[in-house]
């Protein structure tokens, strides 16, 4: 399990720029991502030989090569940003926010001319 930990040694961590990155916010984002079809957690690959060579305990590499068949981690941030924008536009609450809402015909009709 990876946990969010604030670095209190860095000044910018305790200002308005990071207020949206608390544990509650990250849980909302993760809940949304889990609602996307074919979502899977990013596998971590142990680079044991490199860690041993460098004389450190462990090195883990996030393998984003299969992220929703798009080969990039950025899709998760973008999908959530767009979902939050649409949620605000159409009065969808955080509790209701899931990928399936945006595949409903009523939302498709409302967004068809946005591109």
C-alpha cells in the first residue's frame, strides 16, 4: 500500500497550492479511476539487480506501458479533470461521480457539441 505523506520540511507543501491533494481528495480521485472499465492498478516492477548494484535495499519501477491501452499515466489526470468539469456543469456530486455517468445518453446529448 502506498500512502500519501506530506513533506513538512518543504515550505510550499503547506499552502493553498496543495490543499486539494489531501487524503480525502486522493480517495475521491482513486474511486473515480476504479470506475473506468479496464482500470487496473499500475504494476510495480522490482529492479533488484540495479538496487543490489547501487547498494540500496529496493528500487521499484511503475510500469505505465499498459495504462488503459494508452501507454501513459497522464490519461488518469486528464480523465478526472474532465469528469470534474462535466460534473460541475451538470450538477453531479462527488458521491455520484463515476465513469458510467458520462456514458449515459443524457450526458452524451449535452456534451455532443463541446469539441
